């Protein structure tokens, strides 16, 4: 009986060890990787502090773009696209995955966000650094750049959607299962001057859309 008891104890010990190993592989380690990925994603958003031009931007009352604004915006976007090289294709594919995962037009399951960002984290980080360098060269503040982007895409009849980094911050400290997305207002009646101005850029704007998902 004693041998049997020790034998059973040994089996239980092996099963316990196996269970602990399974939990580590399937629960602990993925959770650790998830938290690291989300924290790194938030840190990438913080890189915007490297933009040298600060202060508020006052849009023109007419809502009209200038040719210089459009040209500067295009230079920034193309700089990011060039910096990504062949990795842009993977970024575009994963942006499509996020688009398909949007729930009720407002959130993406946090597991999907984690999966996507783990796949393209390095590309997003490199793209963000290239964006900041290009913004500084073009003399953009973040507020002006975002305003110009909205006007460009609205005039082209395109909707811009991106992951809300603040929502990721919240998900790190809460039980939220979804990450919010930010969408520009549905394309409406852009000033005629803007619609005319963006015509040479429409094809490129469509090609650059995946960048917006990742704040680029």
C-alpha cells in the first residue's frame, strides 16, 4: 500500500507539474506577451512628443486647404510608405483584419488588436519614427497635420479609421474586452476647392489608408 501511495503521489506530482507547465505556456506567457505588446503600443504613441512644432493650430475659417498643405501632407505620407518598404503590404493586410473585426462600428476585440500589433509592432514603430522625422521636416504640428489629413480624405470621399491609443491604455488597467476605434466624420460636402485640389492625390490617398489604422 505504501508503494502504491508513493506511486500515486508520483503520478499526481507529474500531473501537477504538467499542469503548471501547460498553464505557463498557454496562460502566463501569452498574458505576459500581451501586456508587453500593449505597453509597447502605448509607448509608440508617446513618440509624438518628438514633434518639434507645438502649440494649437487654428484652421482657416473657409475650411480650405492650400496647395502647400496638400503637398506637405503627401510628402509625409510617402516618407512613411517608403520607410516601410515591403513591410507595408503586411501592414495593409493586418489593417484589413482590424477593419473586419470592428464591432458595431466602435470597437475591435482586444485579442485581435493584440494579435495584429504583435505581428507588425516593429513596422509600426519604424513607421512612427519616419513620420515624426517627416513632420518635422515639413514643419507640421500634430494638430495641423491631423486637420489636413481630415480635409484631404474628406475631399477624396474616403473614411479614415484608426485605433484609439487611449483606449489601449485603459484596456491595460481594466477588464475591457474591446478597443475603441476613431473614425473621421463620414465624407460630406467638402469645399469645392478642396475636392479639386485632392484630385491628383486620390489614388495615393486610397493606397495610404492602411497607415491611418496605426496612427501613421
